[in-house]
């Protein structure tokens, strides 16, 4: 497909509290997997540019890390990255987990729901302070009563920071097409920024590391806290067309290393197999993946890792 006569292209930032469903929405809009999705919050550590096509418009989606109250250096870098992605975009979508937000108001609301609601209030306050108007997208509406959703929508719209409201389910796709069409109309006139068949603007070494990190959390999410990172240390093209990838999984404590390895190395073997299968499909060629687990209590202070993810170490 050649570029149309009147092309549009620009950036749309998706912001929100941790676990609001931002990565799922970006994956749904692009129709491919460009951002990792796990049951753990804070799995996105750097803005991922997914590329969605709608009519004559090319929408470059910036999937930002969840915005929350930062405590550690890594937290500060992630939050700064999220706000930076929003400030540089042509349009901003504030994604809110509707079910969690409503649950936080009830007596039975869990601590995680209350934290999510507090993070949302912080985002709204910052949007007010910066006089930024954004699109509100209420996510995870599956099974919710319409009158409940309308009441929540009205209450949030009254804050004055939203230009319009969309009710969606990023998981099932309900309402996402309408939002996509709205984003397409928001793109400024201009030539497309990427080839039409490209779905992401992420260095392959970083994407490979993120895929493996997703598998780590999928397998050991109960035992392992957020003190793990994956770095692609080597990526070589072989003469037979295959790819040889070496990666290091970093944990903070010696006690965490056996968790990643598993009995007889079975957990690490599972992580490597699942990651290799996805990388083989993504790269459309055989992949030879070699994983090493290292203990580094100060991996969160590594400038090299921050640079890999495009984060500012000095925030």
C-alpha cells in the first residue's frame, strides 16, 4: 500500500495508573504484540511506540509506564518517562480501570484498588495544573452496569480535564474501534513516519529482553518481587539465517536466584523455551537463546540498563 493523497501522522500517548490496561490497549490498537502484558503492575518500564493504521492516518502510540508515587530511582525514571511521553504527544488518552476505581470507593475495596484510585487522583491533579485537556477512556467495563459507568463518567468529566469520554474493553475490543477513529482524526496532516507494515519502533535487543522478562514474571510472579531485569548482552546473525541471542536475568538477592532457576533448572528452561518460541515467531527465523541468571544488588543503579530502556538515570 502506498501513502495516500492526504496522509496524517502523529503521536498518541496512553497514560494511567499501574495496571489500568495500557499495554493491552496498545496491543489491541496495533493488532500485534508490541508491549508486554502480565498480571503484575509496573511491567512497562519505557515508552513503547506501537504503530496503528486507521484510514489515511498513522497513529504512533506511546505506551507509558504507569504513573504512581515514586520512591526509588527506577520509580522516578519511569514516572518522568511517562510524563515526558504525554508532553510530546499530539493527543493524550487517560486510561482508567473503571471496575477498580468504583471498587475503591466501597468498604470492601482492596488496598490495590485504593492505590489505583489515589494514583488516578494524582494524575488528574497534574493534568489540571498543566492545563492539559485529554481524552478519558474507561477500561475494563465488561459486566459493569451502565448506570454505574455513566455516574463514574460524569463524576470524572466534572473535573474539567477531559474533552470527551470513551467506554472500552481493551481485552475484548469493545469500543476500541471508536477510540481508534477518534485518534486518527487527531493526527496532524503530514507524511507517515514509518512503513505501513511496521507495528513497532522498539530496538530488537530491547524487545527481546522485554519478551523474556514477561516470561519471568508469568512463571514466578508469586515468588519474585519487582527486583528483576533482563538485558540482551549479545545478538548475532548467523550464516544459516538463524539468530543467536544471549541474555542475562538480574535479581537483587542470592535467595532469588534459585526461584528463577527452579528445581533442576526447570523454571529457567521453561522461561527460555517460551521466550524462544515467541522470538522465533516474531523474527520469522530460528532462534538460539542462551539465558544466564546473575545476582546484582545494584542492578537498579546501572546506567547501561537505564540506557537500554531509554530512561533518564539522573531524574
